[in-house]
């Protein structure tokens, strides 16, 4: 269970934020999920307008799956949910940032975050271990 209660927003606040978001021609905006208390960047995904609204109404991260062409409620399969602490939009309106309380792992590979590859000694290497075998619980 998350350590914090979810932050939810009233309709007027949701509309105010949506008025500032610049969705791309496909109706999407990049969304960064960052652990609220450590600053760790967990993942990047896409949101459409409905995903932004649902996330802000419920306090639980919902994205748009480009591969499935459907809403993707983080944790529906794995139980590894992201509870929203704060929802922000950047200076240009072309990216949103969610400060979240991550339950379990954020990455579908079973790692705590999706940024587990880096150049080391001139080669691309995995720098974080798999923490959970996602094949046994389902991938989000």
C-alpha cells in the first residue's frame, strides 16, 4: 500500500491545468513519473486528455498505451500502482510531471525504474538489477 493518501483535484483545477497542456498532433503529452520523496525518475509514458483527467480525479496514475491504443492504469495487472502526490506541467506546457508514491517496481522489466541502462567503460550496460520476475505477476 502507498505511504501517502492520493492527491485528487477538483474539476476547476483539472480544467485550469488542461488549458495549459499542449498535446501533440496525436493528442498525447509526455508524462514523467518521479518518486516524491527521493527525486528518483521512475519512468516516462504518454497521457491523453482522458488519462490526465482520470489521474487528477482519482489520484492514481493512468496513461495512454500507444501499443494497445487504450488507457493503461498503472498497476492493474501487477499491483504496482503509482499514487499521485503532486501533478505539474512544465513551462512550455508540453510535458507533465507526476510526483508519485510508487508501490513495487515501476518498470515492466521488474526493475525499480525504467532508466537502468547507461554507458560504462564505453559500453551500454545494465546498471540496476531485476527486483521482481514480472512474468509471474503480469506486466503493466
